[in-house]
């Protein structure tokens, strides 16, 4: 500690002098080893709370002069220390009125103490209730968090199920679309509205290959039929415009064959000419056209057979896919029924609980607001009680100082009473002595010698002379 710090502390405490403090002038007390600890302790103990201001000091001196300081350890002792006397007789009635007011203050103070104790008990009870409500709030918050987590998990499961159902619905719609298009094509094929043959599910490149192979085989068959047998004769006749046997020239044939053979040949030729009334070229063309038509018919029959096989395969695959889709639909229906019967009611129940939780949360928020309002009111009441207790402490200090002054005044009055009693006893002794002297003087009728240094006896002598 130094003079600078001491000056700063005095300025903080509100010291007001004639001029600014010089720190150098306060350095000399700190030079002594015995004084330094005491000054350090004083400087460390000085605070604004334990230093009296000039106004408080003047008020204290005024109370001390007027004898209004209360003394005692508490308010009861302070009340007992209040004096019922005054220096002036005219002020005694005011003092007695003050004592009656102090009795009322004492009763009010006792009532305030009882009320303060009751309020402290209520405050402890409210703090206990606040702790219980805090624990309940934490429990509710944890339950709400767990329910929110369960609801989010259930929502995630429902979202996944909805996605899978949507994907299955898309696949089912695609399959149903293909089935509808296939059924439409089959209905159009079986209706017979089109003149030609409806070719479905076939590649035309293999058809062209089969057609070319059929044409090749047909040409080979035609060549084979026209090169051998009776068709060969007609072909040669049509090509050469003349048969190797003629009806106009029969003599050459008859020269080489016998009559029966020639007759058979002639009859055959006649029969053939009668059957084929048209020319040999037209007949050959008709046969070729017939062969082509037969080949086309066989090709179309093979095509129809292939189409029927394809249709059969398509129907079989469609039935198989229909069975698979029916199984999947049955599974989906079962899952949907399970969801409708189990999952969705559970989710609805959890949602209802969550809604109840939200309602409870609103009630809890309202309760918390009420508790905060009540706690604020309690804090205000506690601050009021604190101020009241501080006033009571101040009154207690005032009563203690007043009690001390009254005790001193009482002891002083006792001393005065003892002195007065001594003076009274002395006066009574002297009066009795003076009476004896008067009686003796009246009996002797003479005046004795009195010491000139005894002024008291001179006064008595004068009194006796006056009475005589």
C-alpha cells in the first residue's frame, strides 16, 4: 500500500476536501514498519458499504445529542432501551406518545417477522414444486423426442412402402398396357375386317427366304412333271407345234407299232385332245399357275401354322405373366390389407398421441409461463422482504444505540438519585443540628463566638439573628 493508493481510495469513498490530495504527503506514515500493517488493514477494509457519508455522520451526531439512538442486540432490546424521559418537561408527553407508537411498531415488526417466516416456508415449498415441475418437463421432453423419433421411423417406412407400391403399380400398368394392345391385335386378327392375312409376330426376311425356296422347288417339280409322262408329250407338242404322232399322218406310226398299240395311242391322244380343249400352251400356263397357287397356298398354310404357334406361345406367355401378376397383385393386396389393418392404425394412434403431445406441450408451455410469472412475483416479493429485513436491521441498530444511550442516562439518573439522597440526608442532619442550635440559642440567650473563616456558621448566625 502507498500514499497514491490511499488517495485513490479516499477519492472513491467520496472524500471532499478543500483541495486535491497530494499522494507524496501521505507517503511518510507508510515508512514505519509498525504502522504499515495497520494502514494496509484499514485501506483493505474500507468500502463504500462500511463508510458513513457526511450527511449520515451529521445525522448520527444529531441523534446522539438528542438521545434518540437505539441500542441493543435486536429490536426487542432496542425497544427496551427507548427512554421515556426528556430534558425538557414539555417534551415528555411527546416521548410517551413515541413509546406508544414504538409499541405499535414492535407489534407490527413481530407480525412482519411471522409473515416473513411464512413466506420463507412458502418460498421453499414453491422451489420444491419448481424442481418437481422441472423433472416432469424433462421427462415430457424426452418422451416427446422418443415419439418424434418413432414417428419419423414409421414415416420413413411408409415412404419406402409407397415407393415400392408406386414402382409395382407402374410395372403392373405397363403389363396391363401390353396385354390390352395384344388383346386388341388378337381381336382385330380374329375379326376378319382386313382382306389380306394379318401377319403378326413374324419377321418378313425369313418369309422371303421361304418363298424363294418354295419357288425353286416348284420350278423343279414343274420341270420334272413336264419332262416325264404324258405332260412331256403335251409340252413337246406345244413347243414344236407338232406332235411326234399326228392324226393326219398315221401311216408312219402304223409302220413301227402294232395295231393295238397304235390304237391305244390314238385313243389316248383323242381323249387328251377332247379333255384339253384349249391349246397346249394355255394348258401348260394353267398348270404352272395352278402349281404356283398351290405353292402359295402351302406357304400361306405354313405361315398360318407359324402364326398359330406364335399366337399359342404368346397366349401361353400372357397366361403365365397373368398368373405372375395375379400372384403379385394378391401379395400386394395382402400387404395392403396388412398395412390397412396393422401399420396404418398404429401410425394413426401414434399420430393421435403426437397430437395429444402437442396439446400437452401447449399446456406445458402455458404452465411454464404461469410458473415464470409466479416466480417473478415471488422474486419481487423476496426483494420486498429483503428490503424489509434491511429496514428491520437498520431499526435494530438504531434501537441498540438508543438502548445504550438510555442505559447511560439511567445510570446517570441513578447516580444523581444517590447524590440527591446524600444531599437530602446531609440537609436533614444539618437541619436537625440547626434546630438543636436554635433551641440551644433560645435557651441560653447568648451569642457565642464564631470563627470568621466559617461562612456557613456566619450565615446561620445571621438567620438566627433575623428570627430572633
